C-alpha cells in the first residue's frame, strides 16, 4: 500500500548537453568540489519555480 503525501517530487533536472542530475525519493543532498555547478542547480530549481529571473549561462565543465 502506498501512502500519498502532499506536495510534489522533482525526479530529475536536465539541461541541453550531457548535464543531468537525478533525485531520489525523500531529502537529497548536493555536494562536490568547488566550481562544479552545485549553486547553479539550486538557481535552476528556483528559476523553474518562479523565484528568479532568467538563468545565467550554464557553467562549462572541464
């Protein structure tokens, strides 16, 4: 039996190109080395939910 909880679930966040972030059920943590896009992920989610103006250009990986 599955119990429904109120709210929504973000399953993944993808950008054009090879960048994709997958989320699991429950609380997810984002961690990694400096300058790897952690803050950009948070900014993108904030933008999708209507909290921020358009995003800055996506950081380019190594």
